[in-house]
C-alpha cells in the first residue's frame, strides 16, 4: 500500500508523457472532455491540444509530491532495542554523510567525556538502587528495550513538518556472569525546541532523499515507577536519518549527550521494529 501511494502518481505521469509523445500527426485522435457538474461532452481533435492536456495531467501528478504528507508513511509507535557498544555506534554513525554530521554539530567521539557521562549516571543509579556500577562495569553487558510514541505532523505549506510528540520508556538490563540480572527504567519526554520544526528543501527530499530528525529530550531515571524517578540534569539528543526513497525507512537513532559547551557526544544507538 505504501509503495502504491508513493509511486502510482509518478508511474501515471510517465505513462501520460509517453502517450503524448507517441501521438503522430497522421493519427485520428479525438479526446472527449467532460467538465465537472455539466452534462456535456466537448470533443477535442487537435493533436497539439491533446498533447498539452496530457502533459498538463502529468504535471498534476508530479504536483502530488509537493503536497504529499511523508509523515503518513510511518507509524506513531515503535519498539526499540538500545545498545551501547562502540562498534555499533560507529556503524550507526556511518549512515550519515560527513556533511550531515557536520550539519548536526558532531565533531567526533571523545572517550573521556563518555566515561564522565557514564560515571555520573552510575552515581545516580547508586544513590537510587544502592548498586555500585551499572553502565561502566567492564564484566557486564547492558542492553535496553522499550517503546516510544513518536508523532510528526505536516504544517501548511510545501513540506513543512513539526515533531509533535516523542515520549517513551526503556528498561535497562545489566547482565553479569554468575550474577542475577539487574534492571532499571528511564522515561523520556520531548523538550520543545526549534529542532522540532522541519523545513526540508527540495534537494533534501528528492535528491538526497532524506530528512534528519534532531529532537531534544529530558530523561527520568527510576527503579520502577516514573513518579519515583530522578530527573536527569542534561539533554539527550536523538539523531535519526529518515530515508524517503525508494522505501520510507527509519535508520538507527544515535543518542548523544549534549555537554555544557554544546558538544554532542554519542553514547548509544536504537534499532527499531515496527
């Protein structure tokens, strides 16, 4: 259904153009035009006029893509698995071009800042769970699973969108040899910013065939319930490359910690299923 909605107008436009080009002077062509709301048919025998009408109809089909709501191709609820390994982060970053990474303000990884981030996070976990270490244990593996509600709406105008909602929760599980699993939760909500307003250019959509999402979120760390959680004192940035053609697809989201000087440090990545 998605492919029909995405490509049927383009195929129809090409078919109309081919028909208009194949009309020959010696052909006995008559196109019957019936205006709406009028019970009358107007025969058109001019081959030039027939061509112009067919080309005009094909242009109308292409106009469809200027008003098409690309957000309608994506669901509003996603399941996701989040991982924190360096190799996976690098692979997820490889989905972006160098120009795109520069555009979002990413200047490279910094292991020292990443370690400081997880050390601070573990201190908060220790104060809540009385557990020494979680994300930074060398003999442990942390993986996360959860669900997010993500909604983008189309505004008036040609391809202007706004991120209306980004809300969800994750269950983080620490697995260690010869030790029972330990889990905790984080909840995240969208922080309204200018990054919520998306104004992709014609080149972004039809040449580069992608849109970059950059929502900012606040997080709450909790053992079980959101109401008992601790609000994080930093901003979490989720950067996602949304591919529009040939098939609308979400690439992995890379999560960044935004440091006090505005630098973006990658700390994890999400893989979606929907």
